[in-house]
C-alpha cells in the first residue's frame, strides 16, 4: 500500500525515533509498504518517520544511482547492491573530510541543497529477522544511509545547511508545509491536514 509521505513541518519529522523489538506488529507489511511508497515517489530511501511512525527503521534501494556513469566504478558497485531494510540502526563511526553534494528529500519536495557529509561510516543495525550486523559504507552509499539515519534522529538535510541558507529557504519550506508545492506522489501536509 502506498502511504502518504509527511511534509516538512510535521512534528514527527523532528522527533527522535524509538527502537523496535522482535514481534513488532505488522513489521513485514510496514517494510513492504515503505518500499512501495518509496518507489512510487521515485526515491532511493525512506525512513519510518516520513510515513508518520517514529520508529528506528528505514529502507534503501540505491540501485538507481548505480547507473550514473559519472560515479567511480567502486561507488557504482556498492550502490547496485544496496537494497535492504535497516532496523534499529546507529552510526558508530564517521570519518574522513566532509564533502559536498546536492541532496533532496521526499518530505521536502522540489528543494535541493548542497550538504556536507563525511565519506565513510560504520553502521550497526538489525535485519528483518533482528539479526545483528555491523557494516562499513563509503562514498555515495554512506551519504544515502547518513541522510536516512538523520531522519531517525529528528534531523532533516536542511538542518545541516548554514544558518543564512536556512533563513533564505524559510518561505519555500513554509509553502511546502501548507501544501503549496507541485508533487507527483501522496503527501500529508501539516498545515492543511489533508492528503494530496
């Protein structure tokens, strides 16, 4: 089922998400719905807070990035195989010189901004069977995961922008909260309380 994505300004996007336990009700269906919602919106990642659930869960399918011939072969290979659900993820290590790249977000349609992130992370997480994993990601794969992980900590990519840039975007962000934006997927806007 395709779920409405919560738009900028929704309080759930600013909350720190809670860990989930084995036996979480409806988890398998929720993960399937999150993938379906992400694909319907042409996204490569979707965090549970973006569909109104403040739990530590996100899904990623970065394979569309693997077709970008401007990326290095190593990046393309890592992105091609990066499709999975991450349960209770925590970044335990970040290193390297932060590098800029233009990011967007399904909760903030039609705004893209340059965000600086470190190029290498180590992530601890659980899979859908609640088996523990620790994995290292770098380059674009690390960036995709950092972006989704931020959602679980109540952070949006706009929170990482310089103060002046955030101030300049305030009007556009307010418009999004009010539903004054063109979007081709289901959304819920906090200031109009309806689904578009």
